[in-house]
């Protein structure tokens, strides 16, 4: 699809009148492809349970003209269907591994027993079928699933082993918000990729790719390059998932208009929050509602992180490398000429009880550090070029349980970043609430439930979490940096709930 004259003129006007959309961003997308919307998979009801059949498979995709890219996918050639679940329902999933290598599938953000969590110990061998079953214990929200194979998570996710999960509940079904999947409720799985001349993905090729994580120079949205979406309603809800291996995006609308943030990782915020931009690190999610009543084309873009951002690299890392400093067009948006009217957003979305620090029975401290003497405190890593990333001075070891958490306990986890770059810290088992960042209470967009939190260079983030419902002495949950190359090279640990 060629760039329309209307969009061309609108882009020139925006560039001339505002610094929000640099010309370099506009120039990236000279052609447009209709946004692919992943198939919605609600499962088949059998004996009162919702059954889902997933196949991990090898495929090929075309992202760049006529070039063919070898990919991995789930029930398709790249990425997987959107799984739709409902709070309180029983779920049974069959995962058949048709790859020529082992894999796993982790239900990111879901509160499930350790034996069905899909961590690196729960390997699905080639030709084997894994059959997890659980009851959904989750308020409405946007979650995802992806490979979690030890030392190969980054490569398998990069090639396509990931998909979105949407969970509904009675509260969400009674809210007057955009909710028709594929019409005014749109999943956006945002990734950056780089390619070889033959069209194949170019993954880790140098030590820098391990140090920073792999950064790409082309944007895929639901596996679509130069993606175009055409709204038919004046309000659209975008479920944004940062599924990049390492890149942090700073999402905004190119004309500077406001949008309403209604949900983060673990579900709805109490009230919509009006923003002009939002920084989303790997694995974080955000649901935003955008108003297109003016009918004007506009792009969803990613702006560079300012050097003064608490999430920008510091010291040697800033001098050596440029990370998250590029501008990208994420999605071209060109509304239809006649838009169906949407209801006004409600003032109240849900009610959240904020846990208090005094409820915690224990505080655990975790220090994130990097190799090559990159630590702010002189480097506590093993040094050299070994590529190990550490938590509390140790790299990940499958035969070591790092923490044992009593079931029913409420704990504060204090995450300190002793490196010169940001790490998005993720914990399995459930959702937490951020208490503070360097002693400062979280901003409005971080007041909901989270499972992944940005920890900037030198920062200390405290969150509070309740560990309930599931105990297992034999199977561990994970905590780790969600820059996948860091996770694969040691920045991960294990805990059991007993």
C-alpha cells in the first residue's frame, strides 16, 4: 500500500510545526501494510473446562519485500494467537513441540502453580506434548506467553515464540470501554528486529549484543512492518505489549495529543490517567485509549529517551553505546471518514487496595550487576568477557534455589541496580505493587498491579507482594531481568513457595 497524499501532507505539516515527530521518523515508512491482528482463540469447552491446543512450529515469513525469513511460531509461522481467558474459569492447554529443539512456554504475569508456570525446568522436548491445567485467578488485564528455555529464551522469542493473553472478568465486561477485539480493542505486540541481506533475522553477533541486549533497526507490530491501522470508531483501546528483547519504547502520538492510560501489567488502574507519552520497558504492558474524533491521520511513535531520564544509561555505558535514543514510527493510523461514536470513558475503572509496608513480614534485597567491571560499585561480576550477569553476586544455576518464601506471607523486595543501564525486573508467581523508587512514591501510571518494573542505573525500587494459594517444594518460580540476553547470561534466580 502506497503512502497516501493526505498522510504525506499531514506528515510534512507535523514535521514543520513541531519537534514531536522528527523527519527521520516520518521517512522510515514510505509504504504501509495493513496491521495484522492475531487470531482470537477463546478455546473449546469440554467437560466444563476451556481447552486450548497450541503447536510450536517452524515456519517462514515475509517481512521485507520478497525476502523470506525463517521464523518460529505458535499455531502459525510467527507469533501465536491471542488467548482469551476469563477469571474463575478452568483451563487446560495442550502444547505440542514440533520444533527440532526443546522449548518451554511461560504464562507471563499469571498467578498459577509452579508446575504449570512454564519456567526453564518445564522443558517440552521435540515431539512431546505438555498439558498444563489451572484455574484462572486473575483480574481482567493484558498478559502474554513466550518461550522461557534456559540460555535460549532470547533467541526463541526473537524468532517468534510469543503471543498475547487477554483476561476478562465481570468488572471489565460491565465497563463502557472499547472492547470489540480487532475493531476498537487492538493488540499491539511491538518488537524491533534486524535482518541479514538474505532476509534472515540477525541475532547475537557480537559481545555488545549480550551487554546491552539485542537492538533492532526495524519495527514489527503483530509481525507487520510499516503497519497501518484504520479506526472505524472515534475511540480505540490499544493493548501495548513491549515484546522486544531489549529495547525500551517511549510511546507517544506524533501530533502530541493526549491519550488515556487505563491499565498496566496486572490490569486496570483505579482511574484513567491522561498522558502524552509513556515509557514501556521489555515485558511491560499498557492499555491506552486514543480519541480520533478529529478524523486526522496520526502516528503512534516512539521518542528517544532523554539523557536526563532515570532509565537512560550512565557512565561508560552511555559513552560506549547509544541505547533507546532512536525515534521510530510504530503504527500509522488513518481514521475512516465516518467514525462510529464511542462512549465516554468512565471516571472510575476499578478499586485497588494499596498494601502498606507495615504488612510485610520480611524484606529481601536483590542487587543486579553486570560483567566487565561495569558495576557502579567497581563491578562485582566475574569480570572479563564471560558475559555473566549477576543477582546478589551469583549467576543463574538450575541446581540452586536462591530464596524460599513462606506461603501466605507478604514481603517487600528491594531491587538495587548496581549497573550503568536500566534492567526491567520481572517476578513469576503473581503481581506486586510498587512502594517507592529511591524513596519516592510511584507516579500515577505505576499505581496499579505490576509484574515487571524498570530499575534505572543506581536506583533502588521497593515493591510489596503477597505469596499465596500455591506451594511446591520441588518446582521453582523465577525472578530475572527481562532483557532476554541478560536473563540468558545469568541475571536470573529461583525461589520456591513453601
